[in-house]
């Protein structure tokens, strides 16, 4: 019997061939919490410099577009076929005139030309007015080609 009890004491424990992933899971959860807390803070105060491009202009089928110009101070002007120079308008007058053009020709192109120094919110509001009030299905933004000098 002494032999069997000594044999039990000297028997080696089996080695586990598994990786302990608990510490990795803990680190992952801590990183997840850090990213969840910091992600909303990354969107505050983002400065946007919109790029210029060498895109080709859209081809038009001999239709002069209606152009709504937004000045740097937020004033609106309207240019359409038959006018030599832009005509200053209020928002209500702009919506009424553009709506009349769209009723007459639903495929008429409408563009918004925002001044470089114009408030982006003002340009966006003009686009929203054109879509909701004047029933313009597609309104585009105008820009200068990359190689031309702005005013």
C-alpha cells in the first residue's frame, strides 16, 4: 500500500492548453466604455473646409436655369431667363416665383449659388424652402471650378 500512496503524490497535474481570455474581455469592455463616452464629444465644433473639384458641369437641354443667389449677409437674389442682372427678392417672393416656374416646367433646373462667406444655415434654409414650399424636386448647388479665382 505504501507504493500506491506514493504513486499518487508524484502524479503530475495535466497542463491546460487554453488561453485565459478574461483579462482581454475586461480590457475590451474598458475601451468600449471609453469610446462610448468620448464619441459624442468629437462632433462638437468641427471646422469644415468644403473642397473644390474639377467635376464636369451638368449638361442642360437649352434650358436656362433659375438661380437663387445667397449673399454673405443672407440677402436673396433671383436670376432667370429674361433678366439681365439678379433681382433682389424676399424669401416669400422667391418661393412664389420659383413655384410658378416649376408649375410651368417641372424639369426646369434650379440652383442655389451661396456666397463663400454666407452662413451655411442660410443656404440650407433656402434649399429647404425650395423643396418644401416651391415643390422643387431637385435643387443643386453652384460652385466655381478649382482653377478659377473667386470674387
